[in-house]
């Protein structure tokens, strides 16, 4: 059995050679070939492990039966119009989920406890003991109640925030106000002092965070102006609209982990905006060892006839 590694981008730890080494430890009987490096017979490939593969490449493998995406978001794979019609499995590991929730908690707490104005007051040597409020007084809305969103809303609620979630189909999460679909969006937004975006990028969600949506966020919460946190995908947001919303007071601050162009170009105005926090798409720096173990476990159970977990629904796009 042969697995193709078609991996572009990522840190040094994401290099295809490193993936070959770590997958070999879990699947010693498997042969691994690297796209663009090794010579191989395309008909020998049964499995592929991919991250941002070149469009059209997977369609050249006539006996491909299973694709593993090395991340949670499959938008880069789904963007290939020639993607073979075989199961596409995405990453959903506790490690990745926990790291994403850490990011959400960190940045919601930073907004809640006014860490940015306190840090700038410190630079001015100013003792700025402004009023605090209780976590229950801050309404946090999470767009996306999937694997990551559900974990994040639980943890936000444990801190005491007044939490709501929004999904495509109706969801029920104890203790969380749940909204769904276009019909539920405005009511959800109207009670989101902090809006956390954890959606996948699909044809339906592309550009959803635009000026129209931002104007529906409330201004009667303790922060005064609403806060945006996007750790989903850059394609979900219209960056010019975010900048305009920050400048005209529609938005108080934004924390962005993901961008339409990554890395964010050094001359992009988001870098220098005083009320923007930028992180380099590392809300969750996935543990490659955990993902390798996850892929190996899925292959072993699949070869014994068990159903695969976390298979992407190609019609939904996530
Ligand atoms: P998931 O389990 O597939 O959950 C997706 C959620 O989004 C579901 O609740 C789904 O609704 C909702 N949704 C999808 N389309 C929608 C629409 N049109 N309207 C309303 N809700 C919609 O995904 P996940 O594992 O939680 O991951 C979410 C995303 O996080 C990934 O796709 C990826 O882009 C991003 N991510 C980013 C990083 C990072 O480092 N920044 C790391 C990991 C993941 P239903 O519940 O009704 O299906
Ligand atoms: C990272 O962005 C992922 O989708 O896992």
C-alpha cells in the first residue's frame, strides 16, 4: 500500500520529509512517496495526506481511495474542481480543539479585562483603574458550533460569560443560547458584544464578516463598541470593511488570526491599526504527532471495515 504526501506551506515541522518519518512510525508497512520529489507509479497510490495540494494533482491518481487533509479546514482542498470523488477526512483531534479554545479564551478575556488599554496606559505610566464588570455581563457570540465552536462555548460559559452560538442547522448546547441559519443570524448578532468566528470557509460563508454584518453588532454592552475575533479563515472576512468599521466606530477592536492573503503582506494597513491584534494563523499550531497517530488509527479501522470519522460532506463543503 502506498500513501502520497502532497504538502505545501506550513512550518519546518510540516515538511513532507518530516511527515514521512512520523507516519512511518505509525504505519511501518506503508510505502510513502512525496509529490514533486519521488518517482512513482500514479496507479500505486491508494491514500493521500495533503495540505494545500496543487489543484488537479489528486485527479492524476487513478486508484486513490482516501484523502486525509492535515488540518481541520478543507477549503484549500475543496477549491480543486477536479477533486476525486473519494472520502475526504479532516483533522478533529482533542489537541487541535483544545488549542483553538485556548486562543478564544485568551482573546475574549483580553477584551473583557481591557488588556489593550491597560497596556497602553502602562506605556504612559498612567494608573488607569477603570471600572470592571462581571463575565456574566459580557455577551459572547460564537459563529460555528462544530467540533471547535462547541468546545469553545463550553469553556467560555465555564468562565461565566453570557454565551450564544450560531450554526447552519439547529443545535442544542446546554446553557448556551443557540441560533441557526439566516433566520437566526440577526438576533444572534444583536446579542454579541464579542463576536468569535469559528466557521469553515465555504461558498455560503465566504465574505460573511462584512460591513452589513458588523453593523448588526450591539453598542450597549460593557465594552461600548463590539469586538471581532476571527480564527476561522481569512476568506470569511472583508478586510476593508473591518478597517472601515474600526475607523467609524462600528467596531471597537479586532483580533485576527487568518487573512485573505497569508502571510499578511507587510504593507497591509491591518498591521499598524492601533485596535487590531494580529496573530500569524497560529491559533492552533497543530501537533503533527497527534495528527499522524490519528491518520494511522483511521486507516487501521478503515481496513478492518469500520466507518471513517470526520468525513467531509462534499455538498455542504465542510
Ligand atoms: P466543524 O466541526 O465542521 O463545524 C463547523 C460549524 O460551522 C458547524 O457548527 C456548522 O453548522 C457551522 N457552519 C458551517 N456553514 C455554516 C453556515 N453557512 N451558516 C452557519 N453555520 C455554518 O468545523 P470545526 O472543526 O469546528 O472547525 C471550524 C473551522 O475552524 C475550520 O473549518 C477551519 O477553517 C478553522 N480552523 C482554524 C484554525 C486556526 O489555526 N486558525 C485551526 C483549526 C481550524 P452545523 O453545526 O449546522 O453543521
Ligand atoms: C488550520 O488552520 C486548520 O484548518 O487545521
